[in-house]
């Protein structure tokens, strides 16, 4: 079954009672939220709180053990859903880049378009070059991933995701594998995307990004969204003790 957008005014994504267990370990428990068009949501929390598992479930890299994931009002956990097509609408940028090392920068941004979007080589290359220019890497189209820096690899990964014309972009700790001097160049690209109202769900430890760019911030603790609100409310007036303790530790670094 192909993904057909709903004609209703439903949010782009609706997560309903999402749960994930690994054996007896409950990693996610009764997660509920909507993602509206143009919204940037940052997800913060300690290691092991379930942040990355949440994104991996939304992208179906991990299959949830309970709940629903509604894309444009349709449950993508139903049988027969075309998962590669769904992932082209809900793209993901990984902390470890996940580029194909045997391909050039350009081909990394072309192959998914041709396979999933069924674009011609010429059409896919045009789209790839547009987004590589957007992230400042058009001069590196013939380079292999081993020939470019970590920050450049992550910008290629962002261009690759954008070339699929996604409606939502998921970012899983996109700067955690980078040297400090290259973090800024990736965050600058993400800030630009937010300014263009690209819908983003970002798992991050970059508190300044979460505070300055997000419309909403989720604090995760023990597999649940423990507290959520505007950046101002979360960072300046957190209500829950666990949120206060996390921020006091993190912001004191």
C-alpha cells in the first residue's frame, strides 16, 4: 500500500501511546505527541532515556511494540504500508552519517532518489546539486566520504535527506560525533532549515540550539516525555525535579 496523504487538517505526525520494549526492558512507555507543519521540536534528556529509540521507532528502524504512528492521519504500522516510501516522507539524519563509502558525495545524494522516488539520473542529480550547494558542498560532488571532514559528511547527509523532499526530518544527535570546531557548521545549516520552516524533530545535547530554534522542547526521562513546553518554560521555569537536575548538570558543563 502506498502512502496517500490525508485530506484532513491532521498534523503531519501523530504519535499515540507508543511503546517499545527490548526483552523485559521497557524503553518507551505511552509516548503521545503531534508534530505540526513547520514546527521544530527538540528532544533532550540523559543517555538511556529513550530519545534515540523514539526516533528509530518513528522511522521504523525499530518496530514499536505498542501504539500508533500516524502520518498525515494514516497509521503506518498497518500491514502493507510501503516503508521505503514512508521513509522518503519522514527522513532521518544519523549521528554517524551513514554515507556509502564506495560512492561519491553526489551519488550518495542521488541513489535514494532514483530507487525510491523513481527519478531519472538527470533529475536526481539536479536535485542533489541544489541541496549540496545549499549546505555549501557543491565543490565536493566528486569526493568520497573518506576525503571530507566529519562536519562535511554530516552536511552531505542532510543534503541527501533533503533531496528526497521529506515532509519531516528526524535528527538523531547530529553533532555528537563531530569535533568541536565542526559542530557550528552543522548547526548553522539546521538553523537555516528551521528558518525555512522545515519540519524537524531533533534529538540533541546542544542546549543553545534547543533553546533558540525550537518551538517546543521535550525532556525525556525513563522512557517517557517527562516534561514538555516552550523553550522558555523548559529552560527558565522547569517544573519537574528531574528536568531541573538534568539542566543544572548539563548547563554547568
